[in-house]
C-alpha cells in the first residue's frame, strides 16, 4: 500500500508534522501538512481550497491554565481597551469629517463671499467671519458647490493640458515654436561673421572646427532648453498617495496638510478664475456702457464673468501678437497656450450650456399652444424660480440634442456613406471635439454653432410648431393637452413622476425592437423617395455601378503635394470639399461612389421638401395617435373625468407598441405557414397569460402591500392628527410601492448570497419564454406576501380585536391603531440592535480570550457528515487528529 504524502511538499507524515485532509479532495492531493497549507494560504491570500472550494477550518488551542469563564476583570479591561480604540477612531474620523465637510466648504464659501462683496470692511473682518457660527449649514452647502466648481475647473485644466501635450496645439502655435527652434539653431547670416577679426592668425583656421563645434553645441543646448521648457509642465516628484491617506482615513494626521493645501488652492482658483474675470468684465461693461444689459440679479455674476473671459481672450490674442513682434518666444508661447485654454473653455460653455438652453427654450415656445400656456406664464415661472426654469429648459434641450444625434447615427446605418457629409460622425474613432476646439479657428466654431442653431430650430418648427397648427385647424378640440392635476383623481405629482420613471420609460427604452422598427421605416421611406426621384444610387448606394460608366461620381485621387509643403486636410475636388471646410477641419471619410442622376440639384431640393413633409407627418402621428388611443381607453374606465395626459400617452404608447409587435410577429410567421402561426400564437398566448399572472403579483399586489405598509408606518402618523380620518390612496401607495420593490430587488441583488437573491437571479435568468410560475409564486411571492400580510394584519387585529376586550374607549383604540405600526417598527429595530450588540459582545469576548490565552491553531479534518448510508467511509489514521 502506497504511503500518504503531502500535496505541496510531497513528504510523508511524521510525529512532528502529521498529515491532514481538510477538504473534499481525494486521491494524491487529499493530504497536506498544516505548515505547508499555512504558507500556501499566506501566498494565495485565500481561505478555501482552489479545487473543491471548501473553506478550511482551524480549531483554536488555548493555554492549559485558561479558566472556563473569563474573569470580570479581564472582560472589563478588554472592554475598556475596545472602547478606547473606538473612541480614538471616532474622534479621528470626526476630525476628518469636520475638516473635509466643514472647514473646507465653509472657508470656501466665506472667502468667496468676502471677495465678491467688494468692500474693505469685509476683507478686514474675514478671519472673524470664517469662524462665525451663523448660517453654518447653508454656508457649508454653498461652499460644497464652490469647492465642486473649483475642483471641476482644476480637473478640466489638467485634462486640457494633457490634450495639448499629446495632441499638439494649434498650427500657428506649433509653427511659432518650430520657428523659434530654427532661429536658435541657425542664426541669421548677417550676424554670422561679426566676431571675425581682420588680422586673423593662421592657426585660427585650425581651431575653426572646434569653434564651430562649440557653437553648434551651444545652439543645440539652447534649442533643447526651449524644447524642454513647457509653461504648463506641472509634474513634480511626490510620494504615492492613496485615497485613504489623502482623506485621512488611514488614521494619520497628514490629511491636515492636505486640507491646508486644498483651502489655499481653492482660494487661488477663486481669485484667478472667478474674481479677476468678474471684475474685468464689470469694468469692461462699465466702460462700454452695457452695464444695464446685465442687471438681472439672478445671472448678473455669470454673464459678467463670461464677458470678462471674452475680454481676457481678446487681450491675450493682442498680447500674443505684440510678443511676436518683439520676438519674445517663451512669452509668446505662454500667451498662446493661455489663449487656447480660454477659447476651449468658452466654446465648451457655448456648446454644452448655451446651445442646449436655446434649444430647450425654443422647444418650449413652439409647444406653448399644445400645453395651454403663454409667454407670460413662462415669464412668471422664470421670475419665481429662475434657476429651476433654466435647468429644466437646458435638460429638455440636452434630451432633444441627444435624440437628434441618435437619429443621425441611425441614418448613417441606412444611407450611403458620403450623403451626410455636412454632419460630424460621432462614431468616428478619430473624432475628438476637444482637439477640434484646440486646432480650429474661432470663426469656424461660431459659424458651425450658428448653422446648428438654424438646423435645430428649423427641425423644432417642423416637428412641434407646424403639427400643432395643423391639429388646431383640423381638430380644434383635440388640443391642448390636459397637464393640470385634477382634484377628482387621487394622485399627485409624485405618483406621476414615479410612474413615468419606473414604469413607462424603462419599458419603452429597454425594447430593442423600437430602433429596428424605426430603421425599417427609414429604409422603406428612402426606397420610396428614391423610386420617385430616381436617386437610389445616390441615397442608398445599393445599386451596382459599372466601372466604365461615365456618369459615376467618385472621389478623385488626391493631388500630389506641393514640394516643400505638407499634405494635410482634403484636396481640391474631393467630395464636397468646399462644404466640408464650412463644418469640419478634416477630410470626409468612407465615401462610396454613386451613379449621378440627371438634374441632381433639383432632385436634392425635392428630397429636402419630402424630408420636411415626412417629419411633419411623423410628428403629427406621434402627437395624436397615442393620445387618442389612450383617451379612448381611459374613457372606458373613468368616463368623462379628465386624466393627466401622462397616463393617456403611456397607455396609448403601450397599446400601439403591442399592436406593432403583434403585426411584426405575424408578418415574420406568415412565410412559415398557418400551422406555425397557430402554434406560435398558442405559445405566446400562454406566455402572455403567465406574464400577466406574474406581473399582477410582482408589480401589483406586492407593491400595494409595500406602499400601504410604508403609508401606515410613516405617512399617516406624521401627517394625520388623531382627531382626523386618514385617506388611503391605493394608487399612490402602488406608485411608491413600485419604487420600493425595485429598490429592494436592487439591494438584494448586490447584497450577500441568500435564498431570495438566488430565487430572483433564477427568475431573471429564466427570461420570458422560460417563466416558471411555481417558482415565482411559491419561492418568491408567497414568502414576501406572508411577511407583508402579517406585518399589516397582526397590528390591526391587536388594535381592533384584542384592545376592545380590555377597554371600550374609542380614543384608546384609535391611539393604538395609529401608533402600533411605528411602535412595532421601533420595537423590531430595538430588538435587532440588541441582538447585534449581543453578537458584538460575544465577538469581543472571544477576542479577549484569544488575545490572552490563545497559543495556536490546529487544522481540522473534513468529516463526511452527510454521506449516504450505503457508501463506506475509507478508514484513515488521521480521522482522530484534532477532532
């Protein structure tokens, strides 16, 4: 019989080093020495076997003189040590929180306010204002906003620096830099022989090479200094910092130095990037007489600062030109880089802030009639809450720009490459908007923004304003939309937002069929228009073109570059090169030849006309059909009661989506025959019934129970007095319950592994086709419903059935009924806290015992406790070791 050996060192057992079998593994890897296992665990940093995933267990070995129970003195001393450690950590983390969440934002807020007050007394009283206790909470919140803005500015500046270093600066800046290097290496000829003496000695020629060599070395050193000198090179040698060390979470006090530097840098950024531009803008507006244009108190500071940055950019450009005239190369490059930073910052504000804001306001103005509003209503709302109004319009504009860009990306998948030459391809890996801002002239960006405003504004007119006018003429009673909350309906704005965010939008946005349908409609439209105008080769590019045809439009070969001139950009004669120059600084890519039809310019005009008509008709259908369907369905349920249009639009969109989905499925099944259609209909009917049953419980009953329980625990005791009758809104409870259900499922899925997580993952992985109602009802829904039902019913039974047996006072019964739900919640939380503290005490007890009496640990063998009775257990000599 072969001897048992260790799986690591391949040695046999000895009296000093016995072998153990600590996991499920068998055969030649069954046994291992404890020392070998400890070394391997220390190296691998794992606590389980990598082959069978069984966790190793060790039995503690205590000193022989350990008492059965620890003395009170040992427990008390260990408790004091633990309390001392906890207090020390608590004080340290409190200091960290006060420093980062109190000192830094409070200092930033009050320094910012002191600088922009504009009085000498505020500057003199700054040390006292910093330590003032007035408005601490509000100033801390405001200071957090200031610190966030300065931090974003710092990160943006560093990122822009990386873009300039890796992608290079503008052409004029790089050319000036190369010219400076060339001038230092090759001096002008008029200064070449200034130091040559007329009576030169003959041995001067012998030293000519050395002199020339030294001159070249000096020139090279100077050129190298110029090349290596970078005004925005900010890298300094510093020790590696972690987030714990930076914030002070490692227990050290080094973070106080970091707090000081953050406060100092924050003050510097406020002075340089806010205080100076604001006062420069204020001075410029006063000199130009435009001070009254920025008298709006809400945005006076922002507009003045933007105007200050514009003036700084102009001054930097002028100083750069002056430095070029007097040949201050380093100063000229520094001014040029500062100008690039200002230009990129202003262009980013225009494209990310102002452009979507203008689109949002224009979208709102064009839809006033549809929403039964006027300009005066929007003006009143703006004056009431200017910040909220601007943010909502900016958000609406951003959403519109996003979906417009998504539609353009879809068009690129359908149309011939090269048709949309005038629009930037966002999927192009070489497209970098920041590099484009750096390299392109400012006039080109302004022209592009103006053209984009005209394009987006015209599109909004076609898809919003014109359909609304057509509806007013053809169906006067259809508009406006009913968006005012009715007192007859038991819901609020909160339930509307929850339904929109938790039900309508996720269900519509998660459907990949919507994009495929839209792509199919766009391609069908293109085919129809191409047939009418005979431009299929130009529009779609799916027509075979013979190479010998004379009417084929192809991109000409690029012209040879002029000698001594770099070939860059696109050449004259390329596809729409002149138009490309208006919008993009790079040449068009992905051009596909096409057969040029006759009267192409006239047909392109007709194509644009068809596009306008189609956009208007498509928007007209989207505005009317879902609302009409939803209103009809809601009228069957609620009669003539006016319902918020969010519900009608959601209901109509669902019905339209179901109809389109059924139609597309039938269309794909028709070629397979009627037997396939009938079998598929039965299959999907069964799946639909199962889904309806599952959703009625998971998204119907459980959210109602959750919302009702939350209402009884928090809302009713907090908002309804004892002498008032609470009104329970099932609809609002369901809306809040949906949010609670989704939040609970998300928490369960990211939490530890337990039975509910496994059941939810199993249901999710099964999908719609493999839905298992038994698992959903018995394993998931039933336990949750039992817990929620008992939580709702037991307190009610106690209050309404047991309490009346002991007292007939209505006030006592009402008091118990109102307060029993929050009281039970407090009771359960108290019991949970007590159980947690008891477990912590036992853990502390074991920790104290191990610290004082633990002398070692012994590996425990794996015992097959749940093995079948008919399977014999192989006898081993090590079964008795450490058991």
